[in-house]
C-alpha cells in the first residue's frame, strides 16, 4: 500500500509539473482534493468521498521521499 501511494503521488506530480519534480514540500489543496472509495460485497457496494484535513509531500532529487495525509473519516459523504 505504501508503494502504491508513492507511485500514485509520483504520477500525479509528474502530470502536474510536466515530468519535472522540484525539490520542496507540496501542500494538499483541501478545496480541490478528496478520496473517493468503493466498498464491494456479494450483495452490492457502497461509495463515498472523504475530505482531507491536511497533507503534504516532501520531494528531493525528483523523488518523493516522504509525506503525511490526514483525512476526516467521520465526514464521508455518498
């Protein structure tokens, strides 16, 4: 899961910055960022959206080296 998150973060930053990641910290824009989820079971599924409380990524030498994301799991919506 940790590797998947790093890979996804790298892909998203590469798209936004044209393949070049500049060293520094990148903050989550809470007004534009959400986590969309789907939980599936034999009899159906549930979908929802969870908002970020905060988040950041640390980038050095064109690589994501760390980061933290806080989500408000009590405020999910369908």
